[in-house]
C-alpha cells in the first residue's frame, strides 16, 4: 500500500532528523498509524454529524428560557428537512 509506505518513510526520516518536535510528531503518527491508514480503506468523516451537533447547540442557546421541549424536538427534526430541501 503506497500510503503505508509513505507514512513509514516519513516517520523514519522524522525520527532520524534529531529535531525534537518532529520526533514527537513521528511517535504520535506511529501510535495512530492504524487509524490514519484506515481512512484510505473507509473514507468516513464525522464532519456532518459535528455540524448537526453544532446547530443543535446553537438552537439551544438561542432558545434559553423556553419550556416547550416538544417544540425544541421539532426544531431539531427540522434541521434535517431543511438540509435535504436545499439539496434538491
């Protein structure tokens, strides 16, 4: 796998550089290399979910003081409907 070879090469060059921050970064990358390389097999991002969570937190801040939990739930469901309505 080309990506694994590149990562291993970079890690070995960074460790041999003698530069402390690069060596630290190389050790971190070596520790997490399995997860980093897994992205090439399954390119899944949590970005859309993080965006949805951010929208919910923003709505929660704006609605501070309201007591109608059912309306809040409907607004959360509306986030997804608005998203798909704009995509078509």
